[in-house]
């Protein structure tokens, strides 16, 4: 009986998280009312408050869930690559897919960029930090062309990756992949030294991107439908904690 109650509580909490994520994604934090969340989840106000003290607590939980998805994907892409630029390319391809496919990842990212949630960890800022660290690693590894300005490159990568993931929605997967791959096809030859650029894959390494995207159950289901017969079971990375969802430690 106790196990049944616990399982029901877990299901209710997950239902609330997804209902909140859909509303935060559609209307933003300020315009979403807590009563709308409980109604969308099909639970009573009392049940909602049993799990979450208020709307801010629910939004923080959505943001944390999105961070876990994105951080886990970033960790897988980073660990699979020796070249920092290929890691960044693979990470961006997985990142864009997750923003398009998984409402927890998308809403978690939007909540930070929204600016209305006090105390937000700011997934947009964490992604910026990740891009900066990967480019610095690429510079240390002598992967970059001599003329590259890291600040300008960082801004371009952030704009391309988040724009593709957030703006191209619905059933536009091929459009999303073509847009981001096209960006890297144009960008990498000027960013990387010629001998490095020749071994980079602008579309991302398919096996790495697939494994990274598989951290999301919903994205995994979408990927499985697109690629029958493949099942990805990536290792679980350490918890994201407070240091950012895509850490880049020293190799």
C-alpha cells in the first residue's frame, strides 16, 4: 500500500511538472496562474500544494528538470569527443533537438531567459559559459584559426543554437537540422585550423548526438520513431549541481 501511494505521488508530481512546463513555455512565468496548472494537470489545488509550495517552487522544479536533461546531454557529447570543436558541434545539435522536442528542457531554458523568476539559475547563462569554456579549450588545444575573436564567436554560436532550437518548432525537424548544420558548414572552416576543420562533422557525429538526446524520454521516443531498431542507453553522468549543466573539466 505504501509503495502504491509513493508511486502515485511520483506520477502526480511528474504530471504537474509537465503541465507547468507546457504553460510556462506557452505563456511565460508571469501570465501562468497556479490554478491553470492544477487544472491542466487534472489535480486539485490541495494536491498541487502538497508537492509544491507555490508557483515559484514549481517553476524552479521545472527549470531544474530541464537543466538535468540538458546537462546530461552535454556531458555525454563532451566525454565522447577529443576535439573541443566537435564536442561543441555535437552538443549544439543535441541541445537544439532537446529544445525542440522536450518541453521540460524548453520551458526550463525559457524560464531563465524570461527574467521574471527570481532566483533562476539561468540556463541561458550556463549554456553561454559552456560555449566559452569549450572555445577556450579549443584555443589551448591549438584547434582555432589565429584570427578568431572568442567573444564574437561565442555570441554567434549562442544565437544560432538557441535560435534554431527555440524558433523552429513542431514537425520541422529536418528544417532545424538543416539550419544548424548549415551554420556549422559555413562557420567551422573559418573557426578551425584547416587540418582540424577537415576532420570535423558539421552535422554532428550521429551516434554521439543520438546518445546525448536519449537522456530525454520524450526525445528518445522521437528518435526511436525516426531510427527503428536503435536503442541508446547512455551512462548517467554526475548530478549537475549548481555549477552548470554542461561542465567542461580539464582533460
